C-alpha cells in the first residue's frame, strides 16, 4: 500500500504542511499584507479625489492653503486640459503630488472644502445677522435709524425704497397657509434688501480689516 503524500508547500526552503499551525499563521500574515496594499490603494485614490476637488475650490479659500508651487501649477494646468486622456494623466500626477503633502496640509484642504460645502461658523453667523436685520427693517421703522447709525455711508433713499417695496412683496401668511406650505414666495425687493444688507456689512468688515492692517503696518515701522 503506497504512502499518501502530504500536501503543503515550501517557504524559504522549508516545507510547510497544509493545515498546520504554521500554515495558518503564514496565511494570516499574507492576508495582512494584502489588506495593507488595499489600504494604500484606497488612500491613494482618496488623495487623488481630494486633489480633483481642489479644482472647484473658491479662490479665497484656495489662496489661504499656501500649497506647494508645483501642486498649484499642476492644478492650473489641469483646468486648461480638455482632452479626456490628458486630463486623466494630469490627475494622476496631481495625485502623486498630493501624496507628498503632510497630514496637516491634507487636513487644511479637507477643512477648506468643508467650509465651501457648508460655510464657516463666521459665514453662518453673518448670514443669520443679515436675515435678522432684513426682518427688523421690514417690521420696524426705527430699525432704519439704527442701521444708518452703524452704516452712515448707505443711500438712505434707496434703503427706504427697498424696505417699502419689500413690505409689499412679503404679505403676512396665515397659519393655515404656513401649515399647508402655501405661503407666498417672497418678492424681488425682499431678496434685494437682503443682498444690500450683506454687501454693506461685508464692505464694513473689509474697511475695518484694512484699517487694522494699516495700524499694524504703522506699528511695525514705528
């Protein structure tokens, strides 16, 4: 009766029996290496996707990132490429450059993209305050006096016209209309008043920032 052959394989010149404890340990190690390669591939793909998302990032947020010059140039070049294959190769190059960034730079990119998607806390607060001013100006005549004290350079006649028209465009909805989603859509003047308030507040913030910058420059020269 012939002897049944033992199934197995050689590893570094040593025979490993199939099903043995050593065989099982080697399989675990091999699986771990496969997972590691998969993780690296996934991370590489994610960084390339992140680089592609940079192509649509707002210019003000992009400038604050202070990315390496070669990555900035690669992104600018990608925007100019219309050929599909050329763009694909350029994105691969961008992915390669993205993998050279440190974790702090990667997190800064993610944060900038999040701000673009959902707005920063400061932008949300500014939006909320503009909405409050719009509602106050429409509801209360005294609010205009308070507004002009804070924004003396505003065109008072234009403000009065917008407020007056916004009141006509925004009739009070009944409780039934609100509950049924039938409230009338706000008119053009209602939206224009809100946009006016936003511009005025933004201009005021920019002027305050410029003034502070001049003061800082003066202190450095002093």
